[in-house]
């Protein structure tokens, strides 16, 4: 019984303490929807006229009835009581958000009322409509968040009921066994049975890295930043254990060809770019961006061609299609969100397999233990870390950290970080922070133990930093310092994985996004027509 209670105590119960943002009074509506602000004396008369629909919002605030229990462990009934309180709170909160939208709708109607127009200037009406439009959008966002919270609470309750039912079944079986036993002594096997936990569906990521599946190649991959590819330069890259080289043709458009001369297999990137053709440094053979050899000095020109890949340039990045399937018609957008300016674009070659690097980037729970000398300096260790995500997606936000995160196939991670004072992260969300840092990580699979990392950092504040000399060197130093804190751990993981250890042996709740990435990749490599259901990670 103590084992089951310990397992239940690990479930999210953070909703037991009231959120401070609900208790603050509004200041005009521009900083978010504050329900208490609209229930002033001057609004009460109009609210009383809405008796036809206001009954559904007449729900008692459950927070004064929050259950309080002593000790760190909860028994089954207490844990279920906490889960029921979470659902009641989410329901009450959703009703409040919906009420806010309806009240704002009434205000919009009032502003647009013909009688009101006679007493207000056009400028005043535009200003009021703009403010109400902003408030209405914020209220809609709050409703979506409430829906996600209700869904998470219901999933948690369903899991707890399953846990209790299985535990009760185990207890009945144990009672039956004890009643049939000839001796009153308890055998060691029955003790082991009573201590068994629910089986956890781990992943098997162990042993030497397998060859990359062809399905993983059938995507557009961003392989370089446009600013790094000048007219007279070239960029050698390895992707899926094959060497390629990128350069610009006569028309200025990028091309990607095999980094091996057809004559004597010399690496072409050791040569030069001349009039839009890449020249081999061995005997001077020259190739265009489509791989055709257009010049053979000192001999007769032969019809020779080396392999090339579809290559395009979009939004400051160079993309290639390494797969055998026909390329997709559209290339995804990786632009920063509106209001952000790019401050740094960095490329690094790392001695780890790209899947392990993605596992690391999709995990934030390690930050207060690993990054103690960089961005997580001063962070406290929370009692519970959660990644909250829609049921069908690979994106969401971290609690209690003000960080939104998304995995985008095949190897891209977005994150938006709300800037806050060190040690003051608890209780804040990304939206509650006034300044933000947006990150793009592209993890290209160079080989089975090597990754080409493209990193882009954008800010929605301090645009003057772009004009400071040598600022890009400072950004690169900081990025390398953060990454080195991870590398020493991930390299150790890789060594043990190659020796047979499973790096995903025992996933827990904050591993949700990494688990979904791994299941997506497994399904892709199996050729599954449909991605695995997120219900498979209900136990997390």
C-alpha cells in the first residue's frame, strides 16, 4: 500500500495552491482578462438583465475548499480527492473565461450601437475597438488553455482510477492466496508481488546506431545559412553518411553536388568556385550546380555527371532534399515569430548522433542540474516538472518554467523563452514575461555519431545589440558554453548506448516530448501510415 501511495504522490497536484494571477485586480484590460474588474458597481445593473444565460456561470469558486493533507505521501482516496478538486477548479476557470468573452462581446455591441456613435468620435471608437479586440483574443487564448487543463485533469483522473482498480485487484488476489495457504507465513514471492508497480512502457534505444532508414531522408533539410554561402565560396556537408558540397551557380542560386570528383574521387571542396562552377583541385575538372562536368582541361570533354540534390534557398536558409521520393512541393517556414529580430546564426559540428541531441533539446527538466553556470544559474529545483501539450501535437509549454517548445519533423526544435530574473521563474508563463528569446535548433544527421547543428537566436527586445561590434562572437561563446555543459553528458550516454545500455529505459512524466519524438521516428521507419496515438504515453 505504501508503494502505491508513493506512486500516486508523484502525480501532478500543483493546482492545489491558488494561482496569484486570478486574485489581482484588473487595470483596464490591456494586460489580460481580469474577471473581477467587470463586476464593479456600474456593471451590476447590466449584468442583472442577462439572467437568461448567466445561470451557467453561477458556480462556486472551489479554491476555498482545496484539500489539505499532512505528509508527503497521499493514499488512494486522498489522491482521488485532489484529482477531483483539479477538475472542479478547471471547470470553474473555463466558465470564468467564457463569461469574460461574453462580457466583452456585450461591450463590442455597445461600442457599435448607433446611439453610442453620436456621442463618440471616430478616433475614440477605433481605440476602444482595438482594445476590445486585443482583450477578446486574449480571452480566446485563455479558453483554449482551460480546455487543455480540463483534458489533462481528466486524463490524470482516468489514470488514477486505473491504478486504484489494478491495485485493488492485486489486493484481492493476495487475500485469496493467503486464505488458501496452508501456512500463516508469508512467502518471499508474495512480498515481491505486493511490491510490483505498473509496468512502464519504455523504449529500446541501445546498441550501435543502425543505418538511417530511407523514409527519414524524404524531407526538406535546412543545411546552411544563406549569409555563410558567398558567390565564391562553398560549404562541405555530410548528411546521412554521404559527402556533399554546396555552392552558388552563375545565376546566384545555390546547388548541391556530390563532394567527390568523377575523375579520381578527389574532394571537390578543396578546390575553388569559378564563374559559378566548382573546380576540382586535382586536375581542374569543373562542375555546374546540376552536377554536369562542363570543363576538362588538357583532354577531350566527355559526357560526365556527378550526383546532385534538389536545392533551394528560402528565408535565409539553404535547403536540400536527400531522399529518393519526389520532393514535397512546399518548403516549411522557419522564420522567427512576428516582432523578433535575428541576432545570431551559428553552425557547429558535434560528435554525437542526432537523435541523442534531439532527446537532450526536448528535455528541460535537466536544466537546474546541468546548466548551473549558464542560463539556469540561480534556478531552484521544483517539486514537479511537467510538459503540457495538446493531445495530438508535439508542442506545448513547460510548467513551472516560462518556456514554450515544439518538435517539428524531421529534426527541428523551436523554443520561446520568457526572460525573467534568475531564481524568479516559478509561477510565470511565457505570456506573462515582457521580453523573450526565440531559438531554432536544426539537428542534421551527418553520420551515426556526428551531427551538424544549425542554431538561430532571435530577440523581441534590444535591437541595438545587432550594431555592437563583435557581438556575434559573444553569442557564439555563450552558445558553446551552454552546449558544452550538455555534451559531456550526452557523449557519456552515447558511449554506454554503443555498449548496449538503453538510454530510454525508464521514462517519466517530464519525458513526454522526447518520447513522442522517438515514437514518431519509430513509426516513420516502420512505414506506418498513421503516427502512434498520444494515448500510448498516458502513463507518463
